[in-house]
C-alpha cells in the first residue's frame, strides 16, 4: 500500500490464515494506524477484536448497537448483551 491512504478497509483480513501470518497482518494494520491511517476491520473473530487498537463497533443489519474499547470485551460483556445476541444470531 504505497499511496499512504487516509482510510484502510479490511473485511475478515485474517480469515483462513495461520496464526503467524495473521499476526503479521495485524502488525501491518497497527503500523498504518500509528502513521495516522484510519484502519477499519470487519471481523467475527473475538480474539482478533480483542487485539484491536482503539475502538470496537458492533453492527446488526447495518445499525450500530455497541461501541467500546477492546479491553472492555470482558467475559461478562461477551456473555450478556449485544455480543451474546450476535453470537445467538450466528453473526460471530
């Protein structure tokens, strides 16, 4: 990505990748974020979500239903509320 974009969108960027390559991809995204690029990653992988930089947005049918920091994705949050309802719907 040579052009130094203002926005980088990635849909399931680590799907079907081995853990080593997934870590490389996430390190690349972190480097872009550190350089000022807004990085948006769509993922159903809660482990990946917990490693995200700043914010997690939860969407349901295109509507924003939750907005929190990755460190706030604790067991109680994952077991109740929006994250659980997404799991029940088969979205995560």
